[in-house]
């Protein structure tokens, strides 16, 4: 009889034990797979979204909040800074480039960003349809925004204050869609881009309308490497500046210079994201420990099952030996049984892990916005597969050694 068929028959003879062993291992592998996929993709998204941004300058408050709001757009602003102050800082010799951001409104929970074309260029964005915004109240939307909010070229919409649909609606003004960007797999996919003046116009009051407004149009205002504004304009505000250093020395000097200002603060994306991961890492470690416990229980269960199976099949093995089967064939059969159990559990666990993320990405909108998907495979999964097979062989090793030492004459005589 074929060895594989024999092993499979043994597994089918004990369906409950086989199913329990496979399910326990599959659950542990699934949890590890989900964490692996989520962590790797999150790391990748963070690197892609913060690439080219060395420092974020904004209002005083939490540095982490400043990073989450102005790079990843998942938090509220710490406040606004005067355009005049931002212009003065951006002209510092340590700064190579500075991109302004003006926040405050959203549409269907998608944030509207007042900025310039350099922000889109930072993520190497390209247009799928239409053109880039040029005039006030014209917008270019990200790929996810167009898809999920069902926006098309020349559509008009009203923004709401804040990040929720319940915010105050600016019914006196409407944005018009002039362009749709191609998917970049960055935060840009979930944003609506316009010029800074649009954000100012949307929030103007009667008091603002009589205030000096010497700022030129956005194309002129932010056409150079750094912002340039009229010298006597002290009314307008932006939310933050995204800064790129001119030299490594800037990493040491510039944050200290900015933080010495009474109303400004500088936050490093690299430092703050590392601190965020250290906070999240505790929860990840706990879940990972739970997964390892499940795998350990599964390994113990497989060992007990094989050990008990050996006792039940001693006579069968003795008969096989008497019919010419070698000791090594008995050892291989038990090792194959342990390896097959763990292989099935591992494969089911990997598929389960990918399947859960695929379901989440299609059902949970926030997961879809973040770009987390289950349709991606990493080389670490081969390590999981190899480790599982090794675990199965180790679990079967002691029963296999005992099968090798079995005395067929005593077994047959005792029966």
C-alpha cells in the first residue's frame, strides 16, 4: 500500500482528533498571518506617506497629533499658524522645500486639503481624468474618494466643517471636481486637493472680508521652493508646513529653532511614528503571544494524538513488520502523519488569515481607505510554513523512535 494513502487512512479513522489538531494550529497560524500582513503593510504605508517629509511645523500641542493629522490625516489639527510666521520659517537656510497645508473641512469624511501642486508631486501623483485645480473652489480628488464617494468630473459638492458628515455645512460655497488622480497606494488616494485660498474663502466671515487681503493667487504665492507672501499680510493662517531638510545638520538645529518660537512646534515623522509603534507594539505582542500559545497547544495535541495512535497501532505495525516493512518505513509513516497534520493546519491558517483581511477590506471602509488588503503574500509566510512542518516532525519524533524500537515478536505474542 502507498505510504501516503496509509497515513491518510489513519487520519480519517480519527476525524474528531484530526479536526481539533488542524483547527487549533490553523487559528494560531491565522492570527500570526493577520498580524504579519497588517504590520508589513502598515510599515509600508507609513514609509510611503512620510517619504520626503523630514519635519512637520505647526501649532503648539501634541507632536504625535501633529504627525497623525498632517501626514496621515487621521487626527484633528493642533491649531493654525500665521502665514507670515510660516513664510519666515520656510525661508530659513536649513530648509530646502516647504509645502503648506490648510485643513478644516471634509466631504463624506474625506479631508479637503488646501495646498499646492508640490504636495501631489511629493507622492508622484498622476491624473487619471481631468486637470489639476487652478482657481478657487476647484478640486482634484484621490482615487478612493472618486470611487467610494462617487464623484465624477464637473460634479459639485458642499463641504462640512471637521471630519464628520454632521459638521456645519458651508452651503454658501460649492466645490467643483476638475480632476481625478490615479491610485498611488498612499494617503493621497483618500484626499481632496485644492488651493489654500479656497479654504480661506470657505471660512471667511464679514470681519475677514474687510481685513487686508494682499495675498496673490496660489500659483504665484507658492511657486518657488518656499512660500512667499505679501509683507503686510498678517491675517491669513495655515495649518502646517511639510519641510524637507537642506542638509543633515538641519535635523539637529531646525527643530530647536522652531520649538523656541512661542506659537510654533516642530515634530519629526520618523521619531513620532517610532514612538507610536512602541505604544502599539504592546498590544501586538499580547496578540502574538496568544497565537503562540494556540500553536503550542496544537503541537502538544498533535504529540498526544500520535503517541496514543502509536499505542493503538502497535499490533498493526508489528504485522506490517512481519510482512516485510522495514523499521525506517514505520518511522517515516509517523513523521509523515505529523508533517501532514501541520501542513494542513498551516495552509488552512494562511488562507484563513488572508481571507479575514480580504473580508475586512471589502466590508470595513476604514480598512479599505488604509489600503490594507489580503491579496498580498510575503516571504515570511514561507518561514511560517517551514516552521510548521518542522513542528510537526518534532511532535512525531518521539512516537517515531518508539515505533522504531518496537519488538514485533513480543507484540505479536502478547496478542
